[in-house]
């Protein structure tokens, strides 16, 4: 997912050196233009099996399509924060193309599975109601390291989410889409992690400050973005109720996860934060995360 810049985001107010080489050489077309590694034409849409369609997963797909397709606005923010870094600007451009492609593919899937779903109309509603501030020149995380760390947390979350959904579904087209997207999200994590290392050698942000950013970004997973996307994608005719939509989204999303997904996401976030990804603290945190995931799957407050 592309996903917001976090807690600073508010609906109707506020609501990501071996940098470029991560994407190369596959990311260049024959004309030398940046391009994603796969396109919707690579998806075997003809294999769609309605009998294996899970309506709960379709609801998640509709919400995810909207947040993914909203990447362009967030790219503006990142380009402002890294305005003097041409390497990052190029990488973010390709990142945007890939995130938008995630949105387009998920939107197409949702329209295939539900002919009444209008992706363009749902996205208009989402974009009108969920505004990301882009007129900033510094990261809301206090440093470029903090910004890149927050992006790593998001990509750890999205790679886990698509891995979990791909394993949970028996529908072959959704399986293929999730596999492609999850691979992109893992690569995005590596991309931002490499940028983080580059800037950490310059900014030398303390471990405590990095942990604060990571924990803060994890807690923002419950902010308005996914709940509002769930509303726009699934029940636009009803009044928006953030608490109910947040619970409706969470109970469907978190039940997809297995312990191994929680464990891997924690390891990725620990690594980006500068903590041991396989140590005692990581194991304890994985257990805490797993309990939290199970509680959200049951719809319980956490
Ligand atoms: Fe994505
Ligand atoms: Fe991503």
C-alpha cells in the first residue's frame, strides 16, 4: 500500500548508496524509461473463479485499491522532503508507479468480482474526503532518517498484509495479484531501508528517537485512512462512522494473519529501527503483536 504520512493525516485536514540500483536494470524500459516490473496484463484475469471468491476479502480489496492508488499525493510530500536528492526523487517516481499499479490492479479485480463496484467513483470519493498535506519542506518525523524509517514500517505492514491475503484466498486471480504486490512491497522496504542507512550516516539519529518514530508509526495503523477507504469502497451511501468502519476493516484484515506474518513484520521493523531482529526483545514483541492481531480479528478494542 502507499499509505499516508501517518498521524499527521486528518480527514479534510491532514491526514515514504544503493538507492536506484535496487530497481535496476529491470525497472528500465528499452527506451530507458522507469517502469514497474509487471503490469496488469501479466495477470491471468481469465482464471477468475467466482465460486472461490470470499466476500470479506473483496471488501478488503476495495479498501486497499483506494489507498494504493492515492500514492501520487504522497510522492509530492516525499519529493518536498528530499528535494535536493535526485537519487531518491527517481526512486520515489518508480515507487509511485508501482503503488498506483497496485491500486489499479486491485480496483480492476474488485470490478471483475463485483460488477456494481465503480473504482473511479469510489476513488473520487476517497480523494475528496482524505486530504494529505503536501506543502511541507521537512519530514513530519523530524528527520530524513525518521521519514525513511516510517516508510519501512509501512512497507513491512503492506508486505505482510498481501502475503497474508495471498495465503488466505483460494481464488487464483487474487492469489496472483497478492503475490506480485507482496514482492513489490518487500522491495520497497529494501529501497527505503537502504535510503535510511545512507541518511543515518549523515544525521546520526539516536536509537531512542528511531524507536519512537517506529512505535508511533505502528500505532498510526489505526488512523483514519483505512477506515475511510473501507467506507468509500464498500458503503459510500451510508454516513461515515470511523469507529465502526475501523472495526469492520480490522476484524476482516487481522483474521488473515498467522504468527509467522507478525514475526516477520516485527523483525523487519526492528531491523529498520536499529534493534536486533531475532533477539529476545523481538520475540517478546512478536508475541505482543500476535495477541493484538488476534484481539483485532475478534473486533475487540486494543
Ligand atoms: Fe502497494
Ligand atoms: Fe509499497
